[in-house]
């Protein structure tokens, strides 16, 4: 079973994807990690993230091991990493270079320890529209801009990252615009995606809501096949 979860920053995709991967015992693939790794590598090497030539070189040479190494850097999950990821992901050639790695995972999903899985949960921006257009189930998780900015601001506060709510809000607005207007795989729900608005949901409500939707779909498919 392949399930895709797309949506804007801080909508609750990551929390949901991890919970579903545990609940259904499926492998978890955070596609944003690849773009964060390329973006952060650009920043660390002193390049501007919009430099297509350098970004493509880094994308072509990115390995799983290097991605995991970069994921331990303090800026990997900071706003610096997020903004850099958004900028490199807007480059068509970079997306193309990283697409095969993402698609191959659905053909041979494995857990972090290398053992085989019976499916995968994809967490990203275009996993239902581009990476896995034939996924069994697709979700598009969203929330209002203000709610998402508050969530991200609280995350930064918990990690002692100094910033202001206003800056987080403005950065998120800019990122949303860039992600939805990019020529390469703009952020939008797949035509057959189930849209879930988490603005008024806590984590547990969001997770249970989606599990109920999945169970409903599985029951329908089971009935149809028998």
C-alpha cells in the first residue's frame, strides 16, 4: 500500500505520516529531507540556493548517507534549511534529478534498518501529483496560514531558535507563494486527493480522522473485490 501526504509547511504532514507509518507498519519517506539536504549543502558551500548549475551538481551527487549526515546539522530543520529547500525545489532540473530516487523507493520500500516493508507513506509537496501518481490513497493536509505560522513559531521557541512570529508568518507566506507558483510541480492537491484541513484539530484528532478515512476506503475496496 502506498499512501501520499502532501501539503504546505507546518500543516501537520510529518506528524501524521510518522503516526500512519507506525500504525500500518509501512516505510516512511520524507521527500522534503532530500531538498533540505541539497539546500543546506548549497548554503554550507557558500552558494545561493537559486544557483541552478551548482544546485544540480549537488542534487546529482546527493547520497542517502550524505543526506542523513546533513540531517544532524542544526540548520537542517531551521528556517534557513526550510527556505533553502523551497528555493532549490523550485528548480526543474533539480527536481528531475531527485525524482528517480523518490520513485524507486515505492518499488522497493524499506524501513530505516533496511528490512523490507509492504508499502510506504510519502510526506511531501508533490508526492501524489508527481512522485506516486498511482498511489493507493492520497491526502492533501492543509491549515490556515496563521495557524501554520503559530505552529512553526512554537516549534522554533521549543528549540530555542530566536525569531519573531511576524517573521515566521512573512517567511511562510513567501514560501507558500513560491511553492504554489513554481513551474516545476506546483504545490496543489492531486485531483483524487482527500483534502484534510487541520486548522481546528490537535495532533490526535488529525491522526484519528485520517485513520478513519483510510479504514473507510479499505473497507470499500474489500467489499468491491469480493
